[in-house]
């Protein structure tokens, strides 16, 4: 009896263990997949940024942006590589050596890149001492003009383009590529009669060159030459733009210039590889413009970063990722991955159903209901009818009492099954009734046996009367 109960318990425990293992395996797989998906989606993306030359304002700003992205633990990180010039940056984009770069529209706009932001606008300003008599660009033939640059020749070629737009042969003007700190000495030694700067008035190279001119000009009086036809010229040359020079840009006492005027200029663009994922570019664009005010506290040049033109037909095409953020159409996580989430949920549901079916087929999910002490009580009930030993009946009665007491004590457990207890109580009542019946039957049998023993030949002989013969 006890062996059978133990075997049933072992089988039941084995089935429960298999079920737990299956459930644990499925849950572990789901949690693992969720953790892997979360890590994959939220992992930082490192982009290679080509910027230069080393030590320039742009390079310092990009390095500050890199540190801010790292400090804020944002989703995009930057790896900087140095380039010698905007053309070198453009070449790195085309070769796939860089994901982001700052390029200048008139030098080299890589065909494999799209715009993310306007990095800065660079007005072209012609300046000369007021005593030089230079008041228009058409006054330059026969003059020596210093063009502020880094010796690469890009700025000289830009000035040649503007001269041609004014109907002037570049060969009629002597253009000298000079460094910003050489401007004052060049005027002093009469090497040049005019100066052309290319860049924002607040940029250090432009400010240094203009300071040298003002220092050497008689009484510090200079002439800043406008280009009144700038808008028409910009329509003819795709990389030129009409830019206004604001009054007081080069000094406020006295204001230089005294009033705003138009001129031509070129734009530096922050570009990204055309094949770069839209979501990555969108996140980078958002983080760039979000961090811009904080960056400007240490690097005021950050305020030169502007939103590019997003209208159709603009001269520079904007990257779809940047466009999504700039136009408010940036997709949320659910919008981006909703299809994948639905497929994953469907796959998990289908997989769970398949696992449940397999578990049912192999019996791993079956769980027998624990009958408790009921089988033992029924077995004792059969033993009552099979025994004639009063001592065995006493043992059965004692065991029935133990089972009842044990069941009463278990009634305090939270998971106590009242229905099973009622069934067990009914079985115990039947067992006690069977015990009483069996004891009565044995007692009656004992009485009959005693009577039979009294009628047997072991007692004194009884005299029977003998009939007389007549």
C-alpha cells in the first residue's frame, strides 16, 4: 500500500518537474530575446566625423559635441578623424572613411552625402582703407588684393568667380593668398591695396585680418564694399548665396558697416553619408540641436549652426533622417518597429502553442490531481472485509484516526482543498461504519462458535429415557 502511494507521488513529482522545466525554458527564452532586442535597439551608434584642420574653431566645437554626447549617454557617439581641408573631408565621405563631415559648397560637395545642417554661412567681404578710393568691385583691376585663407587656394578661386560675375577678368587683379596675421603688415608694406575675407565676422581669422587693416588704415577708416546684385548672381552660380552683412559686424564705435548691406557668400554644410540609416541621422540631428545652446556657452560658434532649407527644389538635398526630425515627422520606437513587434508576438504565440502541444503529446504537461489520503482509506476499507483479526481492525481504526487528525491539521494551510476534505471525511465515515459492522460480525461469529463447542461430546452424558416393552 505504502509502496503504491510512493510510486504515485514520484510519478506526480516527475510530471511537475518536467512542466516546470518547460515553463522555465520558455520564460528564459522570452526574457533573453527581450533583453537582446532591448540591447540591440538601445546600443550606442558610433559615427566617424571628419573635421579639420586640427585646432580650428570647428574642430574644437565638434570635440565638445563628442564629449557632450558621451557625458549625456546619448544614443549616438562620435569618433573624430582629422582632415586637412573641406575637400579632404568630402573625399573621406566618398571613400566611406567617414559618416559625417563639414564641407563647403563651392569646394567639394560629395555626391554620396546629404545635408544635415548648415554649419555656418561665410559672407565674402571686400574691405579697403577709405583713402584707397575702392568703393566697388569694378575698381579692383590693376590692384593687389589679399585674400585671407590657409594657403590652399580655395578662397582665391572663389574670389575669381565673383570677379567674373562682375565682368572682370581675374588676370587683371593680382590676388594674393595671405594668412590672417599677415594682413596688417601687407598693408603697411603696400603689398596689397584691398582685403577679401571669407567667413563670419566673429570668426577669429576674419577678425584678426580686419583688425590688421583697421590698424594700418589712416585714422582707422575703412570701406566695406557691398554687392548690390548679390541675389541675381547667386541665382546664376549654384554654390553662391546672397548674405546680408549686419550693421556693426566689424565694430560698433564707430559702427562698421554703418548700415547692413548685401554681399555674396558660401555655406559650410554638415553632411552625412547618403546610405546612413535614417533613424541614426534623425537621432543625431535631434541631439545636435538639443545640445547646441549648452555648447554655445563655451563655444559661441555653435549658434552659427542652422536648420537647412527643407523645401522641395532647394539647392542642397537634406538627408531623409534629418528631414524627419526637422519637419516633426520623426517616428517613435513603436512606429518604427511595430511590424517587427507584431511578428515577434505572433511568433512567440505560435511557438508557445507548439511547445504546449509537444508537452501534451509527450505527457510533460500532465499533472495528476493529488488524491491525498483517499487511496489509503479505500485500501483500508478493503482490508477490513478481508481480515478476521480484531488486532488488525484496531490497527486500521488507529490509522483512520491518524488520517483524520492529519487532515484537520492541514485545514490551516492556505491552499487547503475543502472539496477533497469532504470526500475524505465521507470515506472515513464509511470506514468506521465498516469497522463497526465487521466487529459485530466477528462477535456474533464468536458466540456461535461457543454454542457449538457446548453441544459437542466433551460434557457429561445425558441419560435418555428408554421405552419399556410391553
